[in-house]
C-alpha cells in the first residue's frame, strides 16, 4: 500500500535579548559552564521571577508578522518533568492561553505557493544542558541556558513532504531574522525544531499514529530524519506491524531514529 506522510513542526527560537526571561542573567553563548546563573534560573526556593518585557514584545512582533491573533490576557503555566537540567522540576511555559494563535506562514516551493497554518506561538524558558560521558561515569549539568527566552512556534500538520518541511523552516527562520527576534543559528541551538510525523493510506483523511522526532539541529538533519521515519513507518505497516505513539531521537551518526520514551498525549 502507498502511504502519504503528514508532518507538523514545533520550532524553538531563542530570542535575541541581552538577559534571560525571568532574571537579569546574561544570555551570551559560549561562557564558562554555570557562569550565567543566579538563584532565579537555578531554581532556588523563595525566588521571585520577573518577566522580561522585551520577550513579550518579541512574541507579539512574531505573531503580527505571521497574521496571528494576539491574546490580550496571557497566562503562564508549569510543564512538569524531572531532569537534572531543570532544577525547579518544571518549565515555565504557556498552555491554555498562548500569546499568539491561528496564524500562518506563506512560502514558495518550486514556483508554487504554499501556506502552513500555525496553531500557536508561545513564550517559555529554555532548560539547562546535560553533558554525559565527559567526566568518568557521571554526568555534568550546565545551567547557562536555563531561563534563556524561547518562542515555541507550533504548526498544523499541513506539510506532506520533506522538501516542504525544510522550505517552511527556511521561510520561518528568515522572518524571525528579518524582525531581529532570533539569529537563526542552528549550530548553537538558537533555532531548532522537533518534528511530528505520521503516515496514512494515500487518498484518506484519517490521521495515523503521530511520532515525535527530537534532536534536529540542521536542515539536513530534518530532511534525513523525516525520510528515514516515513520509510520506517510505511514498512512497519506494510509488514503488518503496529506503530506506537512515542518520542524518538535522531542519531546523525547512524542516520536513524531510535526510541526515547512513550508519549501518552
């Protein structure tokens, strides 16, 4: 059976602010580990985070440029998970009322116009960085990135090919660079994305089992990971197997995705 891929992207863009989202620590890249930290971004008990005004301005700017509705009353939320790179035990993000919603990005591919709808654009803080296998049998934690302001830009599943996915990413990155919101440096992680991909029998409208791919830090990685995952899912279904909703990591050395954890919702 021939299958059609359905792709949606979640882009994380680091905002070009001098300080972090809830404290005055620098966002400068490349400093000594844990140099850009304070009690707020280290998650000490009793601290009071104060929202960076420039982060809100940048978020609204991105929303206006992508024809979004701007939410007049915006709420921050806690996203709970327990990793060493997140000292509070939760990430401050947005859920019920994102700052921007229902926009779109227009671009051309091979001379044909294409529109990708945006579900939401919201503000959130970045996590720190775990460094494994660099110090014997232990892991190290660098919190310089913790609290760095991000825009998360979530698309609807409107993409059907790997070429459309990379063309959309290039158009979105160019928009954010033009606005001065993000430098778009994928090697330093200031513009990165997760991909949600499923396959369905060609000609049908029912969505298949959605699988998330993380660790995509270049346009080539996005293309290769999507190509591999589309083929893997199609072959699994053709062989009579079933797909499980999960999060998978892209291994750029082996050029394959591998299971990271199950995804319940």
